[in-house]
């Protein structure tokens, strides 16, 4: 499948997914600089999940087994981290996972 045969709407999905996926590193970097230590904000995991889902959709359209496998495996990690954060926030108040910068 050449780029010319990909509908514009799917190219937008692919580029949006890549932008979200790449943007998570910018969010992590800014949060770490503000705190003066390495942290992974909750928004990192949400951007990973959203970008991963969009990239997986694009990979399925392209029938690219390499990207499908890679994004599928990553989605498990992103969802699991969000579950762990939710559990931690449900059990305690004001934890490190309850990062106000992650919501920005």
C-alpha cells in the first residue's frame, strides 16, 4: 500500500497517533525539569495509551504485523500502569502518582 493509496483521514489518524506518542516524552521532560528529578506523570501514560491506540488502528489499516505487535504489547503496559495508579490513588491521598502536573 503506497502513501497515495492511503485515505487522508487515515493519514491524519497515523500522524495524530505519532504526535501523541512523541508528545509524552515532552510531558515527561517538562515535569521532571519542574520537579528537578526524573518522574513519570500520569499524563505520560494517557498519551501513551491514546497514541498507541491510534497507531495500532493505523497499523491494522496498513496490515503491518511489526507495528501491530509492538503497539499491542505496549498497550498492555500502559493500561496496567493506569490501573496501578488508580488503585494507589484509591487507597491513599496525595501520593507521588497523584501528580498535578500530569493533568496539564
